[in-house]
C-alpha cells in the first residue's frame, strides 16, 4: 500500500512539473512590436517561431548562411532547445537575432502577467541583453 501511494505521489509531482513549463507556450509580441513569436513544445523542449514581422516579406538578409539570406523571416525558428528548470526559468536554449545574423545563448523568465524577459548572451548571462515580450491574448 505504501508503494502505491508513493508511486501515485511521484506521478502527480512529475505531471505538475511537466505542466509548469508549458505556461511558456503561446504567442508573444517582441520588443518594439517588431515581430510576433509563437512558442511551442517538442520532445520536452521549447521552440519559438517568428510568425509575423512588422515588415511583411522581409528577408533574412543578415544570415551567415547564404542559402538562408533569401528566405523570409516570418516562419523562421528563432528560439531553440529550451528546457524548464521547474522554477519559472527556461534555459540552455539559443536565440537567433535576425538584425545581425548571430545566434546567442539564451534564458527566459516570466513575470506575474505572463510576459517574458528574454536574455540573450555570450558566455555568461551577465554579458548580454534582455528584451521584454508581451503575451498576446
């Protein structure tokens, strides 16, 4: 009987932990309303795709890969491989900045309203920049 209760409690705590990270899933307007990113989950990791840009049809002209320079920014996956730490932090992922064509380490936190603080950095988090993304209802 003790084992059954332990298994039930373990399953319950794992399911709560898994659902906690999923609050990140949704659509967000980026800093300065330049784009909209849709965050989804695949294989226990979180990804974000740029689904709208302020300039329709804008190309990924700054991409270091010549083949991608002629692709539209809308539809491009700019957030990759984020994991949830259980404490309102998604980390170990990367963010692609279409303004300069560079990819940075990144971590994401949420505020009490569900908006995001997205911090891109090189090496250590102290050497980076944070942008604020607003959740779209």
